[in-house]
C-alpha cells in the first residue's frame, strides 16, 4: 500500500512537472524569422497564387532595415510571441522585406526589380517599420507606419484586415472602437 502511494505521488509529480514545462514553453518567445515570416523566393506574383491556394485573407509585408530600433522592438516584443505568430500565419502569408536590400525580386504585377527599389520607388517606404497588407490581387489594402504599441494592437490590425473592416473605416477608428468595447466589458 505504501509503495502504491509513492507510485501515485511520483506519477502526479511527473505529470505536474511535464504540464508546467509545456505551459511555459507555449509562451516562450520564438524566432520571428522561423515562426512568423514565411520563406519567400522573391516572387510576390507567385506568392499571390500560394496565398489563394492556401485560403489566406491577404499578404503582409513587413518593410524593415537592420539598424531600425522600432523594427527590432517589434521582432523582440510582438512578432516573437507564439500566439501572434500562430494567429497571423493562419490568416496571411507574411514576408520580411529589407528596404536597403539589393536582392532581385518580382513584384505583384510581375515586374522585375530589387528590394530597395520596390520599397522606395513603388511602395514609397521612407521610414521603418511599415506593415503593408495586399489583397489577393496584389493591391495594397492598408498600410501601418511604425511599430504597434502592443501585441493587442497588432492583433487588432490582423482582424481589421482579415475581417474586411478596412473597406468601411480607418484603422484608427477601428482601434478606437476596440478600446471602447474592451473598457465596456
């Protein structure tokens, strides 16, 4: 009987240890380049086809540069959160885009260019980060300039695009309504 009590106690202890470790690892930060951004072969017109095939709502491009402290903050406080990563990957194809990059790419219309020229000349990115969403025809549907204040605001941006609210209102108004609804609950 004593042996059985120790066995049950040991099993319960092991279960609690495994459960607490798995719960802690579920919230542990993950590398955004591995778990948030999708790998791209530099052809945004092909990525449109992939997004359509996978039933995505849109394509998001995170325009960044290496020295940008706001980009760094986004990657280390928001884009590294498993809940954010899973939520966005379910709804969108997600690409990091170096605005100073010389790599060649094909834009949504099939034109060959470089990362730098696409960012500066086509998308008119002047400061980073810029978070741009494109519909499944390659048309930009919304653009957010700067780092979001929080993961919650970033998730609101996802809902704003995925649920089509961009067709009816600005993100500023949408965000204000979300804050108001949150206070009311």
